[in-house]
């Protein structure tokens, strides 16, 4: 067993779970069924529009739990950095001399100036553009400009604010509370073990695309069900994947969602204990880290969606990261990967996020009391119960799927 608990036994348990889900999908296609919740669920429309609700979610979910802040591929070399803002918190993510990643606040501890304005680069030290205080990539204050006149040596006392973080499987997670004692690896749990087995850190980084959409839960809802495939994706997803047939499993608040491909019939004679070997060959999985990550692994390209709420309750920014299991051999293969990334971004933007913006218009009308999730939309139901659970303080037992 390694440091993260990925034993042979846990891998076997995971494969057994894949077998069960694939078998259910196979049966659902044959019988015209899907995984069901116990009942339908009504969610007040104000959950998608109300500023107070949104703030509770930001405080209880996005500022208290581990969230994805970047991919290892974005800072591959020692001294590499990237900057981004999440919920008004400027972040500086740096690759350390020992190869680890550190998540710092991109704010000078002298007078609050944004320290680094570039989105990425490579530096050993960072100098504040206001008064030239300097910091190492580890966040330590290295120098106070004209310290004699300043009157105090602040080194060792005013380092950059650091956030708890964890890097594994090519993903960098952090908690946006520097005082948090959250067990990040414990929270990521078996979902991280699942993803970690794929060793995304060794894959080729194709690049990223940025799209903008509605309230973060409107966007999240679209990742959680295939009920909309035929209506919203008639020429893209629907020809490949069955509409409204799904299988769901939960790893804590995280989810594995299975979708049967139109080719799943080829698996009818495959023994159940071998079905785990046929992902992307008859069925597909979406892996969802609660609250803001959706991962779709496909042979053509893998998409990792990083959903960032705000700046207010009516909008979100989503970064679509694209990786491939092998590095392109030439310019032609590279161009094909770029084209695939562009196509997937277009599908998500035009057929999901633009639809979501129209949903937001409808919800903001003020004349719809609630939305209703069907028994077939059990993934959505589970996600909304988890959101409410953490927004209200996370006391008691976590909701079950």
C-alpha cells in the first residue's frame, strides 16, 4: 500500500463497482430502465438566484472544502507559477524546489498589493510592484525594501498567506481558508484513488479553454444527467450515447456517473467480472469531485472541467482542461488534439452553457416557485442534498445517493 492507501484490494473493489455499474447499464438498455431515486425532488427556484443562498454556499462549500485550483501540467517545472482568482481570493500556485506545489495568496503582506499580475511564468522570487518587497516561491518574505528607514525587519513574520493543499494524480486541490484543518486527502477519498490510478500527471497537456455560464448549480446540473441528451445534443452526444439511461454511485459526496454507449450491445456476452475493462468500449463514466470538477476520460481526449462560481450568484466561469494519454508524435497529431478540444468546448458552450443561460432567465423571472428533479435524475438530487448539507454547516450524517 502506498502513502495514499491505493492498495490492490481497493483497486479490486473499485473494479467490482465498475462491473456492477456496467452490468446495470447493460440491463437498463435491454429493459428500457435507468437508476432511480426513491421519489422526485422539488428545489426552490430561489436556490439558483438568491444572493444570501449563494453566499451560504460559497462560505460552507467553496471556502471550506477542498476545491480544484489547477492541474500539475500548468506548473510542470521548478519555479513555474500560475495565478488565478477564485471568489475574490487571488491565488499564486508555485512549483517548489522539492517538486511539490504550494498554493499562496497573491497579495503582498505589506500593503495588500497584488504581487504577480501575469497569468503564468517561471520565477525564483516575486517583487511587489508597489514597494518592492520580495518573496520566494515558497512564500517566505526575503527582503523589505530600504529596511533601515522602514524601521522593522519583517522577515519571518509577514510571509505570504498559504492555503492547505494536496496534489495527486495531476490535480491540485486547496482549501480557501488558511486556518483550515480539513483532511484534504480524506475528503477526496476513493474518488481520488480512482483518478490517481490513471496517473494524469504523466499525460500530455493539450491546453485549456474558458467558457462562461449561469449560476454554478445550473452548470453543475448539466453534468449530472443524460436526460437532456436527445433534446440538447441531437447531433453530438445523442448519436453516440443513449438518452436518459444512467447509473450512479457515490464516493462520499463525489459521484461516478455511468452512461451506456450505443455500442453496449457488444458487451452482452462479456462476463460481469470483466466489464470493468471495457470503459469507453460500450459505456462511459463521468467522474465528479464535489463540488466543482467533472472529468470525462475518452480515448480521443480527456476533459477536466473546473467550475468556478461567481463573481455573483447568476454566473460562473468554467475552465476546460484537456489532456491526452500520449504526447502527439507530430504537428498533425497535435493539430488533431487541438481541434478535438475546440470541438468539445463548442459542444459544452453552445449546447450546455448557452442553454443554462436561458434556464437562468427563466428562473430569474420570479414566477417559477421551484424546479423538479425526476426519479431518473438521482444524481442531481444527491448533489443538491450535499450542497444544502455543507451550506448549513455539514453537521450529522452526509446524505446518501
